[in-house]
């Protein structure tokens, strides 16, 4: 008889327990897994929802492994942050769990090596990619480059040390500026592209690449280039979107990504050229997992990602979906003087709001994702309607939050 048998709940470890990781923690709980999480912040929001947590720095691979071993976890993943990628790969390797190969995680961390790999494998339309260090003969290089180019630090994240160069005589100074902003004293030079930014979200299951969706993105102006919102569907022609998807698949194969989520950013030009500009080996941030892919594509992305991590069979079936658009709660400097009743706002405008605004809180002018105060998520029948709906709510907040 089966009377005495207890079905063992699988244990999943989520690396990071901040605002965006919390969605994954809650999802894993809903799915019936025993949820463990680690974060250096003792007040991390995800700790409230996990079954067990440890106050551990997510970049400390050894300490996180020790936590994972003590708790005999069955799967490990990180989401919406690059800091946990190496740690998750390390734990998976050491414990024999499903995961990204550690060498691949290391490669993806090195932005120049990624560019070089994509360039050499003709993955996208990149025409030139150079790396320079303190001993490079830049005068010589300056004469064989086709301008304009973008020069940036090899290991930078964000936009510090990046600049555009239009003439050979200005290359040396731009390289120095970029190397000064690099931990390894290295800079990369690539063609300056005029295009619109798009994102791609992919899940690799048993070595098979599933591109879940291509998303349109809205960005702040230079020099910061921070995300302001996403939408599905995009404004791309069918054949250009199909080409972008192919570039994503080829990039994943060229980089030998064997497992898990991959989040990519790309620039696409008016004439349909595709340039991959950034790759993270984890689920994207900014509500991609909880809202953009499930609402826009009908795929329960976070559930699939968790099933993949613990080695359960993965459900990628497509359910009902519609147009979706998000806008970040991004503002200028100010103090929140009035906080409206969010449930009423959601009802009035027919949107969802996820936020960490508080009355009296100081808000910084939006330059990077860290300055964001949350998200507006709007669904509609068309992209245009969804975007307009989200923008209307953002305008409302700009008026109401900072009343004198």
C-alpha cells in the first residue's frame, strides 16, 4: 500500500531575494516547491515569502555552495541580476545539478570575449570589433577603422567610460577614457549603430533553444541608455523579427549555452540589420518573467524556468495572450508628497502596478534601473493601445506624486 509514502517536495534555491527575484520565489512556492533563497540584504523582500533563507552575499560562490549543500537543494537559479550567474553555475557544477556550464558563465561575463565570439561566428551584422589595452598602437589602429565607432570599457556595466568617436584623431583619447573606466584597463571599439533597441528572452532546455519572445524597448537618451519600458508585439516586420530570432539562436549556439534563461539586448536598424549588444545568462528584469512573456506570448516563463532548474518536465504550452506594454515608474528628482490608493488607480486605468513607492520618499532622477520605483503593466488588443494606456498612467503619477 502507499499509505506511508510521502511525496518529497523538491527544493529550489533562488540566488538573490530582491524586488524582481521575489516574483520567482512566490511562483516557486505556488508551484509547490520548497523554496530557499540567499541575499546579502537581511531585509530582502523575498525572505518573507521563501520557506528558508540565508543572509549570504550572492557573489560569494563558496558560501552559497555551503548553504546549498546544507539544505540539500535539487535545483538552483538566479533571475534579473548578473551577479548571481557565476554562483548558480558553480553550485550546479559542484552538486551535479542542472545548470549552465561554469566556463560558459565566465565567458558571458566577459563582454569583449562575447563580442569576439559572435563576430567570428558571423552571428549578427557586426562589421568590426577591436579590443585595446595600454600597449596597443592606437595611432595605427585609428587609420584602419571605419567611423563612427562606440568605445567602451570591456568590463563596464552601464555607460561609464563609453563615448562615440567620429574621427581618427579622437580615438586615442576615447580609448584612454574607456580604459580608465575599466577594472582590467581594456576597452572595446565597435561600429556606432543607429537603430532601435529590442530584447529577446530565451530558455535553453536539454541543450534545445526556445526563443520565447522578441520585445520592443524604450530607452532614455544618451549617455545613460536605461530601460523605460517594453512591449510585445513589436513594430518589426515579420521577416526582420524572424531574422532577429535566428541571430539569437545562433548566438546561443556560438557561445555554447547549454542550459537556462538567456536575456539579450539588440539594436535593429531601419534596413533590418541586427546587432546583439548585451547578453545575460539569466531571466531579464523589468517584469519580463512575471508579465511580459506570459501576457504577450501566453507562456508561463517563470514556471518553465523553475521546472528546468529542478529537472522536472518543462511546460511551454501557449495559453491566451494579448498585447502588453510596461513603463518604468521613472521620474525626475523629487519627494513623494502624496501616494494615491493603488488599487483604485489600477481599477480606474485598467492596469497593474508593482511599486516600492512610499510617502516622503526621495526619488532620484532616472538614469539607471536602480532609480526606478516600480512598473506599470498594461494589456490591450494592440501594441499601440497597450503603450498609450501605460503612458497615460505614468503621466497621472507624474502629476499626483510630487504635488507641491
